[in-house]
């Protein structure tokens, strides 16, 4: 199973790199607002964060996990022990400000092609970030990312 290694975070991701993840998230939000007719409504019910029950999967990239770890503190990263995102508390996202690209893009009522295109474009940016900061690019399901031996 792919893991996120200590040296990747400490050595290669300065503050500027983390800021760039935030900028990519902001870019995603701008694309979503600009295509309002394709986005659909989300009432933040949190059902899609219960992946097994909803039959949904969330994939995350290395910079996103690093960003979350840096934002929350590595010690506050939670393993995923059920089929539900561990940050979903009583149906609400407990890390809303730092949530992943997939969380921002997915909507059960939005245009699927739009979501696919936006996902591909966002991943391209995240991958470029890995190249720029010499971080291995991994794109894995959330359980694998959170449950891998993360030793930042
Ligand atoms: S990070 Fe937040 S929005 Fe994303 S799956 Fe987890 S609870 Fe849901
Ligand atoms: S995308 Fe759909 S299932 Fe997910 S939180 Fe929004 S309304 Fe609920």
C-alpha cells in the first residue's frame, strides 16, 4: 500500500507549497461558481461522506493530505476505521475549510461531465505541485491515504 513518508512532508513542502494547495482549492471554487448552471444544489446533508452507505469513493492526492496534516496538526489526522469519512461528525464536515478537492467538486445533483473535467484539471495542478516540490504524486482512496503509516 502506498504511504506518505515523513521526509516528503518535512523536506519538500515549505509554507509556499501549502499555500499553493489552498490556491488550487480557491481555483476550484471559482470554477464551480462560474458554472453555476452545471453545479446543482448541495444541502450539505453529508450523506456522500458515508462512502459505503452512499456507494461513493473519495480519492485524494499527496499534497492534499500534506495540506490537511499541516493545517490540523499531524497528531490530529484521523484514521478511517469505518466506511465513513472520520471527519464527518453528525453529518457535518469537521474540516470544511481544509476539505479535499473531491469534496469540493462532487455534487450528487451536478453535471457529471463538468465534475470529471474539473477533477482532471485540478489533479493536473496538484500533480504539477508535486513536481515543483519533489513530492511523490499519489492519488489514492481516502481510507488508504489516512490509514497508511503516515509518519510525517
Ligand atoms: S472531508 Fe468533509 S466533506 Fe470531505 S468526505 Fe470528509 S466530512 Fe465529507
Ligand atoms: S452532494 Fe448530495 S449527498 Fe453529498 S452532501 Fe451534497 S446533497 Fe448531500
